[in-house]
C-alpha cells in the first residue's frame, strides 16, 4: 500500500505532537449551535473514533476540519499549523481527505471515473496508477467493477468507492463519516478490515460512527460527542466497558 501522502515522511512534526488538533471549535447554523466548543486530538498513526447519536454534531466536526463550514470560534490545526485561511482544496492538498456521509459518489460516472476525480490534485500518471492499484488491492470488488456506473453498485460497494476516492488524494489524514451506515453486515466487516489496513499503511484516521461497537473495536482512542460537546473521551477498550457507554450506546 502506497496510498499515504507523499510528503508524510518529511512532515515536520515534533515527537508526541498531534497531527490534528481542534481547540474549542464552535459551529452554528443560523441560531442552532451545532458545536459548542469541541476539543479533539489525533496523533500520527492512530485510528480515533468519534461516536454519538444522530444530530450530536459528528458530521459538522468533520466539515469544520475540511473547511466546509465556517467556525464561530476556536481553531483547527494540522501538524501545528492553523487551517483557518485554507480553502477545502488547499486542505486536500495538505493531506486531509474525507469520505462523506451518504457516500456522495457520482452515479452516472464509472467506478474508474469516480476514483480519478479523487486524484484531481495528483495528475502525475505514475502516482495515479500506483494509487489506483493500491485501492483495487484494498477493495478487489472495485477492481472487478471499474467500467460499471457508480449508481449500479450496492450500498457497501459505494462506500468502498467513497473511501477509495478519498484515498486517491493520498491523504495523511483520512476522515470517515459513518462508513457502516445502511450497509449489509458482511460488507461492514470487509470495510472495517480495509480501514485497519489503511491505518497500517501509515494513514492516520478519524472515524465517525453511530455504530459504537464496531467503532470502539477498530479504534485505539475515542471521543463521545453529545449535543455539540465532548461528553467523554479515552481508551477505546475502556470506553467499551464503561457502564454509561454500554447503557447509552451499546444496548446495555
Ligand atoms: N445545514 C444545516 N443547517 C441547519 N442545521 C444543521 C445543518 N446541518 C446540521 N444541522 C444541525 O446541526 C446539528 C448537528 O448535525 P450533524 O453534524 O449532522 O450531526 P451528526 O452527524 O452527529 O448526526 C443537528 O442539530 C442538525 O440538525
Ligand atoms: Mg452525520
């Protein structure tokens, strides 16, 4: 796997410094305070989960990292550098990539065309070919369906395509928004095995999920978001055995 961002190795990151840091991030939609001051850190090589009920602010958190919503307060930093002035496209170029909720693939474009769109910042043909090989190795189902229109894929395959497209940008930080949503359990397993494999290849991952069980079993650390605020954070295994989490998110 060579999907990791090419500048990753030379990334100037002090020992022990977070790759991604949110401090007191606030986002409002009109009068609705969706994020009321979120603090979150993701260290290089980690898979960090953010769990929470529908409407807690998970998608908004990812949008704040991508620059898709304006901040009403606080800061987002990548490798210690504030991103406030950066457009979404610049953030992609700096190595942040999002596989959005609901997948948002182009149904009338082929699988290959969808993947190529993810590589719009890497027009170098050789790098593109290598990354495409990595993605099809990771998701053989996509390799078998390259000429098929995206809209004809199953939900799980579309999710693979959304993740594959995000990887085509060769991120150092991959943001995943509910990759298990609406997908058959067998494909959920495949997708989460792929997520672990992506992390092993050197990509840092922030995983947003309503499926608490699979999120906590895939990640090292986790944050629990509740109505726009971090209610709990810690080691994923410890959170999975926390009675409060079990009652609220794991069905008791
Ligand atoms: N575009 C929007 N306009 C107005 N309110 C929004 C918009 N997007 C999200 N919200 C509201 O912000 C809150 C957080 O939403 P969201 O980040 O989508 O939560 P989650 O991803 O955890 O389900 C919810 O109350 C939601 O209704
Ligand atoms: Mg959401």
